[in-house]
C-alpha cells in the first residue's frame, strides 16, 4: 500500500496553483510519485459528472441530492484508480491528488444542514473507502479561504480565460456553504487546515507552499503516515 496526499479547497482557493508548486518541488527533490486530478474530465468515466455540472439534471446544485451526486464523482474516481494509478499505489507508490473523495464531503455535504453533515461524512467514508475499496488518504490539506475572495478570484479567471462557470461555481451562496462545510469536514476527518489569508489579507503563493511542504514533504520523502 502506498501513500496518498490530497490538496483540497473550494473553487478559487488557489488549490491548483499549490498542487502544481508541490508537484514541481517533489520532482526537483527526485521523489517518485504520480500526480492525479479529479474529476477526470478527459475520461468516459466522468460523463455523469459533466452532465451534472453542466446543469443537465437541474440548474442548481441541490437539484441532485448529495448521495446521488456523490456516486457520480465516486465512480469516476473508481475508474481512475483501476485504470491509471491503482497498481502504482498498491505497489507502495506515492500519489498526490488535486481533489478526491474530500470534494464530495465539501460540495455535497454543503447541501445538508449543519446537524446532518456528520452522518453524511460517515456514510461517504463507508461508501468510497470500504464498499468501493478506494484508498483513504494519509494527509489532506484543506485550503481555507473566505468565499467572497474565492469568488472574486474565480471571476477574474473566467474573465481572463472565457471559461463558463458550472452550476457549483456560479452560486455564491452555495460557495459560502461549501466553505463552511469544508471546515466541518476538516474537523470531522482531522484534515490539516491551511489558511489562505492572514489578518484579512491573502497570503502569497510561496508562503502557502512553504507551509504545505513542511506538512507533506517529509511524509513523501521519508515515508510513513501523517500523525
């Protein structure tokens, strides 16, 4: 069995930037690892995910209940595990992922009231890790950012690239719930929280990377599970 590290956060948290910085650092350090991103949009297994996010099942996130929507993403992960990186991981390899089951916890758990989220988190772990047999991560780094700042960053990205927001991204109230649910999930699962702001001001990417590297560099380069 290998080692898995997950970078997680709401849209606009800077997660993809930190994922790239981490992978580049690992490559420079000579670490043997695989980088994986979810959803696997280029694969057939993501068909239901793409239909859901495109609004084909309803124009609002809660048009599909959290349990049903979670299965769309879980099947995509299962296919990726079986076809692309499972053998490497099972032989003891290190896998670094941009999103994972953790995204179901945040984005689907956000559809539920606070008092029902713990039950959903427990169901999700049983479903993906025990029933489906996906590996549980050794370390999850949750990038915590105010929803308003995340939305501002996302709008800037969309303006620069012409990207069309999906049903998750264009709903600010949903994004705010996802941020709060991410904090709930971090508490429930024991994720490591990485603050993206300090004193109300955004932290620099290099500063955040230094913190992330201090958490996961030693885990990957020296082996062993996070404590």
